[in-house]
C-alpha cells in the first residue's frame, strides 16, 4: 500500500526501537527515509532493511542536542531529495533517575538537552522544508510527565517529556498557517532497548511503597511493541489525520490510567 508515496520522512533515533519501527513502516508505505541518529552501524542496518525491500533511504549521523550539527545534518539530508514532508522527532533517552538531592545539574542538563532541546532543534531546522508544501510532525513523548508521576527519581526525564507536549502544542498553532500538523505520542512501557540508557541511582530509598499485584498493563498484561507505536505515528502523518493537530495521544494499554 503506497500510503506515503512520494513523501520524504525524517526519522530521528531510527537505529532502534520506535524510530526503527516507524522508519520501516513509512518506507513500506512508499516514503523515502532519512534515518538520523548517533550510531551509524544501527542506522546502516535500518537503511539496509529498507533498501533490501525495494525502498529508498539514506543515513544521517548527528547528535540531536547540538544545534549546528543538526542544522547541517537536516540541510544536507533534505537536499538529497529536495524536500521534506514528514518528521518523526523520536530520538531520546532515559538518562539518570535519582533523588532530587542526588541528581547532578549536569545530569539534568544532559537529559533536557537530548530529549527537549533535541526535539526543538529537529523541528526548527526541518520547518523551512516543511513550509514549502505543508507536512506533518510527530513528537514521541511519554506517559511519564504527562499522565504518570509515580516513577520516583525520573524528574529530569518526566520534565523533558512534559516539555515536549507543550512544544508540540505551541508549534502546532504557529505552523498551522503553513499547513503543517504537529502531534505528540505518549507511549507507556514499550519493549525496546531504551532501559539500557537508564542510570538508576539509589531509588529504593525514595520509592513510594505502591504495588500492583496483578501487574500494571491492564489491556494485555505486558508492555507494548514498537510496531504498535509506529502504526499510530503512521496514522498521524497520513492524510487520514489531516484535521488533527496539537493533540497528544497515549498508547499504553491503559497503564497510565492505572498508575496515574
């Protein structure tokens, strides 16, 4: 099905998890993919899978938290096909989870720089290309900081994710006259490797004594999959969602309703 035929999509964090799954889904629908991230080897694997299936994709290696790096990366990548229609601002990490007193300012800064500033830079430098013909942006946030506040120690992460929702709503209004839609997805627990980026420090000392004897995944009893999030992103950037903007959507199997 050529749902995205003729469109060019920039996907950050495309080397793994939700980013990879979304890049593959968009490519299957006919989109040309700019796979952006920090690790070339993983990006090469994503691009190889797309091209092996008959699609078109290129790699763009960049640190999303550095302004000049992102400006050059997006300018170079967008010039490959000459335009840009879709942006999936997905790249991010969990960072350090620790008590307020134990969390170092540099750790706070790093989490905000990657998750929030990285989203800002991605959309900022992609906007001139989207304005040429309109397009769609999806920001990948989280249930943390938007519905769930019980993950003790995740202060920096949650604040960065709450900020992404505000950013999406502000830019949705600003970019609407240019026929650019901006929406935000808030996944719950998803079976990806993001937990490998988590540094959890002495959380048992501050964790509240709350337990869920039957688990905290009401709908299916287990975490979701990256492909499920990719399908939601695919819908939001498609013409089927052409009147949806400035909206956050939770995809968590009811997790945040139980734990929020």
